[in-house]
């Protein structure tokens, strides 16, 4: 890449045998040229690359590239999930879709085959609430544990909170 200005390089495979390097064309500022180089001491392109960057710097750049790629992927997934209504930020008020899902889960006809896992996670979250943890009434906790629908689980949790509030 004679006459080009070196910009950066990182390993492009897990075995660290291939390096992706970037060079700027001095005649076309801002235009980057990608060049794939085999990490082989016999390769003149590799020797030329090492005149511009150390192996340690390539390793460091690789780590940064991986972190940035992972973050970009996560950001893209979150963006798509929000766009499709699969992810809701409660701090910004949530959305009607999210609230509809919650209300449907509580009040629609419970299908054990389809909704069993949702009920399990709902109960798990309810048992994590401090009021439920603090409850000494074994019968109230048993009612929550044995609840067979989301509505019954919510009702049992409300009974626990009511009992604690009445006792104080």
C-alpha cells in the first residue's frame, strides 16, 4: 500500500491469521481502502504493515473492534425490538402495547399449555417483592404459590399487601 496513509488494522478471524487493514488514499481524502493481509512473516504486505503498527496495537485494535461490534449489534437488536413493540422502557411511560399485553395476561382466558411459563415468571417476580418476602402468613403465601392463573396470583399478592397494611 505504497503512497497510502495507514489508518488502522485488526485481526479479522479468531485464529488471528488474517488482518484487515485500512489505508487512506492521499489523492482522495476521506476515502478508505480495505486491505486483507495474511499474518505471515514471509508476506511483504505483512512486513510493510508492521512498519506502521505493532502486533500489540493490532491485538488492542482487535479487542476494541470486537467490543464496538458487539455494542453495535446490541444497539441494533434493541432498536428493532423497540420498533416492533417487543421492548418497552417503563421509565418513559411504556406504551399502550405493553399495557395491553399485561392486561391481557391477567384477564384473558388462561391456557395452561401456552401460558404456564408466563405464570411461573409472574409468581417469581411477585415472590421477589419485599411485601411478599416480609409476609409471615403461610396461608397467604401458599395461595400465591398455588395460584393457577395470573389473575389468582395477582389477587393473592394483593391479599398479602392488604394483610401487611392492615397489620401496621
